[in-house]
């Protein structure tokens, strides 16, 4: 069965060839691996083989990068109410600065995908983390909104680039039967990072102020980026397409508990069969255009809803009369619900496929948003906070698992580009949220804000229904 790992003896035949086979493999390596029958199929080793401890460790490292991505990315949401009060500015004044960060994320997502497919996933992650870490530190020196806008744009380049690059690493180090769960477990680290940012802000803001919030938060990312230089490897599926780096690939496969000869040749038969072209045009090849456009729309609407919460939820709650501590707990509850929702949805997708779990979460997210318009914020504060936790459950369940759908739709040579392009288009929805959030909160308060979320989640359900190539249900 394709979903079951072969026994060690079978894999040892692939991983440790006999003397005659080693000679054949050596010839194949010297000729560029032109004979695929003489080469180790790295795709089969990864997709059907055991999930070695080293591979799991790489997924954990990728997840740490995304935790820091969510952590630094959401610090601004907790600082906005304090800055509005300290600087005497309005929500609308802040919108361009927030939008600048989201524009940076969109550009960073698109550039990182192209960079990762050309130069490697490893460097795309490392550079991204260092960029957003250093820029976040510098926000602590900002003297006005213009400074914050410029620095948020630079930080956004890194925040936008880290996410698709890290998820690609997780996908390419994980067997096919565990891929959805692994990708979701990394993406769920965005709300997990946001939840930690809420706890961090709750301690730092009252005692040290908003400048220390950014100094310390950015420093943590810089430290992580330096650590990645020594701990994060390149992915096997990237290396297999570069014969000059096959010696590096041999060592990497050995670390995955499958030692091979140093002169071994490699191939990736299953994916190379379907790879016809590289780069952006390949996203619209026959049979893929519909899914690409539908994924773009789904990311746009989902990120509109999610970033409306990340950016404006504490501000909206303070505008309704709640103090900063309670308002911050609303976003913390939203992120906590997102962690639980994403993991729950990943388990459901692994069993039932992606179509129905994603549609159900989208529709229930819309229903939750519309229901919360009936809650009295003064008399039912606890119920409202819990409701935002439920809203986060559904919205982030979809957001986190859509990356697994991207990994399923696109082959290796365009996987990072496909994921990054969907995320880049989705960032347009996030950018819209910076202005739309300020407008609807000013005009309609809580109810206007929630109606916007409900409409976005309804449109999200329609976009997901259009996707043709969803992850299939697991065979029973």
C-alpha cells in the first residue's frame, strides 16, 4: 500500500546498493544520473519511507521560524491602542502604516517563493527571519507613524517570505501520509506565535512600554536566524535537481537513517514525470489554472478575515469601552482557538480529505461572526471573548490547512512559487483589512466589524468549493 512504509529490508535495498549496483550508480552519477533505473528515487524514499527523527527535527525547526513569524507579525496589533493614546492619532491615521507592513508581506511572499525555488528553501527562511527580526528591533526607535510604516514594510518582506519557505521545507521533509498534519502543525504556529505575543505584550507593555516590546521581540528573531545558519538543512527534493550537490544530498540522506554511497545518483521519478516547466507560468498549465485562481481568491478572503482580527481586534474592543488588558485577551483567545482549530481540521482532512472540512469551517466561521452581532459587549463580555475564540478556531483552521492544499496541487519545481503566489494574492486581502477595519469600526463599531468577517468567510466557502484538486480522503 502506498500509504504504508515499506519494511527495512526493502528500503535497505534502495539505500545501500550492492557492489555491482554501486558501480552502476557511480556510472550514473558521473553521467549526470541519466539512467533513472540506476538512481535512488528520493521521492519514493521521502513519500513512502519512515519519518526519521532527523526529518521530524527539521519540521520542528521550520515551526520555530513560523512561531517567530507570528510573534513579531502580531506585536503591532497589541501596540496600536497604546500608540493611539500616546501619540494622539486616530485609527484612520494608523491604517497606512499597518497597510505598509502588509504590502511588504505580499511582496515578500512572492519574492521568497521565486528565491526558494531558485536558490534553496534554507536560505529563503534564514534571510526572511533575519530581515523581520532586525526591522522589528528598529521599530523601537520610531518617532512617528511614517517611521513605523517604513519599518513595518521592511519587516513585512521577511514575515511574508518566512511562511511559504518554511512550509515548503516541512512539506519536503515529510512522508506523503503525514504531510497534511506536518504542514498544518507548522502553519498553526502563526496563531501560536500570536498567542505568545499576547502573553508577552501583557507583561512587557505595562512595565517597559511599547519600545521595549519591539526591541525584545525583534532580538528573539535575530537570535533564531543566527541559529538557523547552523541547524537548518536544504531539502532533498531541491538538492536532487542539482547534480553538483549530490554529495551533500548523500550526507543528508545518511542523516535520515538511510546511508547511501557517496557517489550515488539520484532521481525523483514521480514528480519529474509531471514537471513540464518551471516558474510562474507553470501555475496556469492545463488543468491547474482553475485551482490556482480559486486558491488566490480563497487566500484573499481568508487573510482579509484573519488580519482584520490580528490588526484591529484589540482596537475595536477598546473602542467599545473595554480596557486594554481585556481587549488584548480577545486576540489571545482568537489565536488560541486558531491553534486548536487548525490541528482539529488537519486530523479531519487526513481522514476525510480537504473539501468538506474546509467548507464546513468556512460556513461555521461565517455563522459565528453573524451570531456575535447579537451579543451585548457590556453585559456579555465573557461570551464575546469566547465567541472570538470560536471565530479564530474556524478562520485559522482554514488558513492553516490551505497550505497543505497548495502542497498537494503543485509539484516540487513550482511548489514554493505556487504557495507564495497564493499567499501574495492573499496579502491583498490583508492590506484591504488595514483600511476596511478602520472604516467599519469607525462607522459601525462591533457589528460592522463582525458583518465584514461574516461576508469574507461566506465568500471563502464559495472559493474553496471551486477548487478541483482537493486532498483526497484516506483509503479505508
